[in-house]
C-alpha cells in the first residue's frame, strides 16, 4: 500500500500544476497549451512504442477504445475545463470545486466495492467536506462584486472538470483493478495516443500568429511549460496513477486525490505571490486531515469474517 500512496501523491503534485500552467504561459492560450501538452504526451508514447514492451498488444478492442477515450475525452476535456476555470475564477475556486471529487467518488466507490464500513469512512469524508466548504466560503466572500460573472463562469467550468474527473476515475480504476488489467506502461501509452488525437482536433483554435509576434522569452516559457506538462504532468503522472489505482481501493484513492487540491492551492498562492487567507488555510488543513485519517482507515486489515462474507457473496 505504501508504494500506491507514494505514487498517488506524486501524481497529485504533478496534476496540481494544471492550476497554474494556463496562467503562466500568457500571451499563449489554454488551447495552445492543450495542443502542445498532449501532442508531446502522445509523441513520447509513440517513441517509447519502438520498444515492444511499451506497445498495447494483447488488449481486447473494446478496452483499446476505452483507453483512447480516456486519453482524448478524459485528459483533454478535463484540462480544457480546468484551464478556463483557472483563468476565469483565479487560484482558489477551481481547486476547491474539483476538490469535492474525492467525496463523490469515494461514496460511489464504497457503494460498489464496500471497501470499508460507512462508519469508518464518515470521519475522513466529513473532514474533507468541511474543508471544501470553508475554502469556498472564504473565496466567495473575498471576491469583488464586479468579478462575479467571471467567477460564476469559472464555477461552471470547474463543475464540468469535476464531472469529467469522476467519470475518468471510475473507468480507469475499473480497468486497472480487473483480473486481466493491462500493463501500466502500455495503458499509459494508449491514453497518450488518445490525448494526442483529441488535441489535434483543437488545432483550428491555436494561436499560430503568436509564433511571429510573441517575444522569444514568452515562446521559451511556453515551450518549457508544454514539456513539463506533457512529459511529467501527463506521461509520468498517468503511469504513477496507474500504480496507485492498482494498489489502492478506489474509495481510498479518491480521497488521496484531495492532495491535488492542496498542491494546486499552494502553487496558485505562490504564483499570485500571496499567503492564503485564514479561511483558505483552515480549509486546506481540514482537507489534509481528511486524507491522513483515510490512510489510517484503509491501512487497517479487514476482519476475516467480512472477507469470507464477500467471497461467499461473489461466489
């Protein structure tokens, strides 16, 4: 389980960069970064497939399609939604709204898998929910009235990202925890190709004119962010999440993703050059406490009787 936790936290640290990257690449747009990021992701996967070990061989056609859709609709759709949410609503709102995903996903997963008792799960979920509510209240109360329309659009984009994330988490975990789960590196490569295909569909929205008008420093910064997000934030993070999905119950992995919110908030505050407000700090602390309590809950072995009952029910 320790390896799964480390892999999950590494993924969250890398995915948290999503909350600042769209703001760091101006004058380039979120569309430009999406195309470059996932183009690099897919190209890296194709290069690795020169080695037969990285090729998605022996995977049934239906699962190949799922992998491509997870990469295309999941990755590209989530990143575009989050990118616009960050640009419209600032540093705190998108991570907070998307941070409710662990609550929803953990409830769905525990209904399906019965990974642990609802009584044991109540404290982690409550801490996470309270933390999200505190940060949300602090952010909205500090917002300028004139910024309300932009914030509302950011909330809408964040909600779309939340729905996509939940769908991705459920589908990916179902594949990786199946008896015939594909190799993690092969599964990552398949999603990378799907993400590249999805990004190519966005080419008409690219800012091609900026290649001639942007300063050399702006182009260099954009390319650096595209490389970081494509290789570390996509390929390596996807591989790490595959490890976490295979080794951790989905209800636990869902709560672990709260760390992405904490990383995203920290990156956002650093980007804006400010400290969190008292409400933001308290809320993030509550979320972190929820993750820690979840680790304790899921680290405890289940009672033999429960395991036996589950085996009988499945038989």
